[in-house]
C-alpha cells in the first residue's frame, strides 16, 4: 500500500519534471525556426495527401522507378551518415581510446535520432505500412530477403543505440539505480551494435544486388556490400566532423572544457581516420574498375559522371583530409568533410536512383513534395536533437 | 511446406540439408511438377483475346480490342492489365508477342519479398498475398523482367501481376488466356513436357524457328517459354539477363550474415579484453563505463 | 543459344596485382605523410 503510494508519488514528480522540461527554452524566432516550422507544417500536409490519395499523388515514382528520393536519400544515404556512432563507440569502448570519449554521447545521440527519423522515413514510403509488423511478429518471415535482414537490423540497432544512450536519459531524470544498471549494459550493446552496423550498412548495398540488369555497370558490382560498408566509415566520420563544427557554434555554452583533449585534436584525429578510409575505398573502386574491365565504359556521359564521383568526391577530399591533418588546418578539414558527404550522397543516389534504369526514356527526378518531406524529416530530427541536447547532459562526460 | 523448403534450400545450395532435400525431391516428384505455358509467337495472330480473358477473369480493365489501336505502340503490362500483346515489325513481317509474368523457377521477386507476400506455390505460379505485403516495392526493384506493378494512386495499393490464374488451376482448369487463345499459340502444361514439345517443333522446322527456347535457361529457367522465328532481342526480349538464378546474387551476402554475427562480437570482445590488459600494464587509470 | 562459354577470370589479374603493389606503396607513403604532423608540432 505504502509502496504503491511512494511509486505514485515518484511518478508524479517525474511527470511534473517532464512537463517542465517540455517547455521551450530560449528565443523562439531564430532563423532556423522561421525556416523549419513552415516546412514541417507543409510536409505534414503533403503526408496527409500521401496517405489518403496514394504515393502517386505527391511523388514522381513510376513503375520503372519504384524507389525514389525517399529511399535513396532518406534511408540509404541517411543511414550511411549515421555510421559515425558505431565507429566512435568502437574506438572508445572497444579500443578504449580516451581521446574521443567526450564526443561519444553526442555521436550516439545523433546516430540514434538519425535511425529513428531516416529509417523511420521508410514507413512513409511503404505502400501498405500497416503490414510493417508482418515481418517482425513472425507470421510471415521472408528470411531469404535482404530487406528482411536490413529491417530487422535497423530495429535491433535502434534498441542497441538506445541502450547505449540510456545512461544519459537516466542521468537527466535522476534515476541513479537505473543509470547504474544500463551503464553496465553499455559494452554489450556496443559490441552488438557494431556487428549489426557492419551487416546493415553492407546490407543496404546488398539490396541492389538483384537489380543487376538495371544498374549501370560502372556502379553495379558484386562487391557493393563491401563498398557500402567501407564508405559508411568515412561517411560517418565526415558527418561527425560536420555536425561537430555546427554544434560547436550553436551549443557553445553547453560544451564545457571538461575533456582535456582539445576539440581541435579530436577533429584532426577523425580527419586522419577519414583520409585513410577514403584512400582504401578509392583503391577498392579502382580494383573493381580493373577487374571488370570497365575502361570501355568510361568515354561517355555516364563514364564522366562516374569519374566526377570517384575522383572529385573521393580522391580529392581524401587528399584534402591528409593535407589538412599534416598542416593542422581545421578549415580544410571542414571543406573536405563537406565534399566527402556530397560524395556519399552522389554515390548512394547514383546506385539507387540516378544510374538505376539509366537508359529508360522518362527518367525519374524527385517532385518538390518529395524534397519538402525530406527536409521535414531532416528538420524534425534537428528539433529533436536540439530538445535533447539542451536538456540532457549530452556534451559532457563526467563520472 | 517441405516442398517449398526444398526449392529454397537447393536455391541457396545448402550442403548440410542436401541429403534430406534429395529424399524430399524423390517423394515429391510423383506428386507435382511446376507448370508453365509455351508461347509460340509464330502462331499468334495478335487478336488480343488473351488480354480480354485475363482482365475479365481477374476483374481488371478490359481493353476494347477492336477500336483502341493499342498495337501501334509497344506497351508494358500495367497495374490495370496483367498481360499485353505487342506487335513488332521484323524482317519476317509482323510478330506478336504476349507479355506477362514469366513465373521464374527461382524468382527474384519471392527472394526479395520480406513478408512472403510474393510466394512460389508448389504448383509453380507465383502469387501475391495482400494480407502480407507491406508495399515496399523491393520485388519491383528485383524482378529482371519488370513485371510487378504498383498502384501508385490508391491509399491501399496492391501489387498487380499475373498469377497464372492460380484459382483456376486449383479447380483443374487452364489459365484463362490459354483457354481463350483461338490459334493454340499458348500451350499449358508441365514444363518438362512443354520443353519436349518446343524442342520437337524447333527440330522439325529448323528453318521456321530460331534455335533457341527463351525461358529454358534464362534467369535460371522460367515457367513461360517462348518460341520465335526471329532473334529474341528483335521482339522485345532481354537476352542479356544471364542464366544465373537471381536469388544467387544475394546468396553470398546472406550466407555471410550468420558468420559475421558469430564471429565479430567475439572478436570485438577479445579486442576489448586485450586493450584492458594493456591499460592495466600501463598503470593508466582503469577504464570505467559511465 | 550460347549458354556455355569460357570466362577468363585471370585476364586482368596482372593489372590487379600491379594495382595492389601501387596501393601498398602509396598507402605507406600516405600514412607516413599523415602521421609526421604530430612530430612537427611537438
Ligand atoms: S518474372 Fe518477375 S514477377 Fe514474375 S516470377 Fe519472375 S521475378 Fe517474379
Ligand atoms: S511490395 Fe509487397 S510483395 Fe513486393 S517485396 Fe514488398 S512486401 Fe513483398
């Protein structure tokens, strides 16, 4: 009886706390809010039509292009960008490199939100989303499908990342016991999460293995899964650098000087990792190029486009990273990370949309509605990130 | 169920399950073989009665065959019509080709489907189940013949494709299109027997037919077979699809998944222990999980 | 018609090994290039 009363009391306290935390903080009319609020509202209107009138009413998808911008950008690219979380947790928890400990929390949060929002965008694209539980509750397991594997891994990975992040939530809600408990789970969740990441990052590439006759031979290769995995490493690292630079400006007052490794050192270290990963990736590409004797394909539009992607957005940013690390130039690292991110976008979109059915007459291009919804997803992710970052101890690493 | 597993197991060449699979195969052989249809394009008149019969059978859009001049363009099957007949101008004159799902032996679409909504029945036809499908359209991405079609303009969209009149087959009838064909251009039967008929025709009239039966080996063999008087690429067939069954392309990846799931966590844990030891030796502050 | 034809998978192997050697050499150079920066500073 009294036990129950205590529980209810606790719950009430927490509820009050939650309500209090829900309230917005700081100024309302920031430029970001002014841009993002209308877009999010517009996106909701578009989604209303999408769910009542069908996908065709707002997207340019067609029978020849069943997957468009929502899959190609939101899901395939978004998940590659979220790869930073598994790399950083690997470095910090498995290899125990203390240098990066101060960015673990924010990276995991970014990864978690990216999965929730970008992989969640998959639901928007499903024609019959109410059946999404079918492959999960097990009344119809399509074990032999790559997509089955990828969707399960998304789900499990989200849980793993949530466990990794939950100590922060417990700290914020002042649940000391819970914090201790979930902290103990961290290493397990990290190891599980890294394994899952390896599999679904490459799995996203493996999705396209059966589209062999449809993808331009310069982009199709039986090694797509490996290429996707390797490129997710530098995609993730570049994204951490990029986000780090932005949040260092925006959340300046939240970031304490607790870590004794300077921010600059961390960025340079990440840049070093990205340079090496890109270098390896470039040679993978070259190896496949030679093995498949693709030089006969290089002398037309698609060939040049391929060179733009591989040289302009892989090799050049790779050298820029290397140069910047050697000369300790944060400025060049910033540019290089942006270039590398564009390169990833290009690569993923090339495989899923641009060089997909490259020879058909009416090519697919995204409608404005598709772009607005994509922006909506990105902005709402930033909103969620901001809400959490300003309330929970994300940027700090105290014990 | 066993039968289905067997197909899948052989498709993914599971060595461990092979002896068992062989037993099943013998046991099932007497029971049933996959059915298919042989299309002899030299006999087709282009009357399009099969289109009409198909749409009537399945409640789809029934074309007005007499007046719609549909043969002037090359059409594709659509979410409204599961089969279409196209006219091709060749050096042998007009050739009419019916197009529909090929009912592959080892279909890419069922390997792609994560809910088993696309399903290869034990009789051979590939069917679609609306209670399972979640509309991901991965089957459309995977099908080498671009057959599954999606209703983009409905809130409750379906995947539309030929199911070889599965309901009729169960009643012991032929597919509606085969029934409707006035010229016997379509022949329904077990693939093994159809192949014999097809070979017989090709060998008896070597000047009339090209020496190839489309569907014998394409993408691992298909249920629908085609005979033609002109090379197949001239009448709208892709001849660059290869003979590998499409599920094979993802086989290696799917096989490596359990390996990674077993191996990598152990490896990572080992690495973790290793680094811990190093830290101790270095007398660094002990790592603590926060 | 032509279902069986010979695919020479070794045709480009020479080039591939050449690429691999280039890669290893360049990789060492690259790693050295990157990691000298620390020394320069300290
Ligand atoms: S033709 Fe396409 S839809 Fe038909 S069985 Fe083959 S893969 Fe499936
Ligand atoms: S759209 Fe439906 S039938 Fe096609 S793969 Fe997805 S769940 Fe299966």
